[in-house]
């Protein structure tokens, strides 16, 4: 019976470490390939998957700018990710630019957001992919909506004095989003 116990033991720790290192290196290579530019799909293929609510949809150049802006805003903590967090920020009176993913199904998840944003007079744009938006927001999960705040947290006096390095991108996308805003058609 003692010999059967030794046969059922797990492999030595060195073998386990080798397996783990192989697995983690393959995970790293697969996660590196799922950056903001997924190799499998082009912009045109992603546009085919958008829902009917996705107007105004950013063009290819503006989508790249939006992802770049989201990445910079996420690194400087000027961002709200996800429907619950964005709605909470809007109710608290935060303003900025809202970027929504166009491939969200079912629509009920965020169908009320464009109306809420128009009531609060906050410009918004749609981008074609939730995976790309999530990757740009520095999360592993796909993200349906992102609010880029125009001011950082007022409680942090040190960070609010620091200038936002994506200000030019923010201004150009804000101008573009305001052109599309149906409230401004008056």
C-alpha cells in the first residue's frame, strides 16, 4: 500500500513551476495580441456588428483618437468605466465626454444613456467595439461606456493642478461630438 501512495503523488515542484511558466508565457502572448488593434477584425468588420442605437458613430480616424484619449485618461485617473459608474458620476454632476460602444446587446443595458447625456448637455460618441474600448480603458473586460471627466477629482489638490496630457485630443473629440449632438440643432 505504501508503494501505491508514492505512485499517486503529484510531480515535483520544479516540474510544476515549468508548467506554470509555460502557461503564463502563452497567456502573455495571447493578451499582447488583444490590444486596441485586434489583428482579426478591421474597422469595417466591427461596424457591421453595431446596433441601431449607435449614432453618431465615430469614423475610423476619430475612433483611434478616442481610444488613445481613453488610454491617457485612464492613466491619469480621469475616467469612469461602465454603465453604473457613469450614471453615478452624471448624477453627481460630473461633466466631460462620453464614449459608448456600439456593439452592445441587449440594447436595454444602456439605451437610456444617450437621452440622459443629452439632458445633462454632455457630448457623446459611439465607437464600434466594446473589446477595444475596454482594452483602451486598461481593463481586461469589455467596457460598454466610458466617461472622460473634464476635471480630475477636486478632493485631490495635487492631481487637479497637474495638466492632463491628452488635452488636445480631448478638445478635438469634444468639438466633433458637439457637432453631432442633436440638442444643438435648435
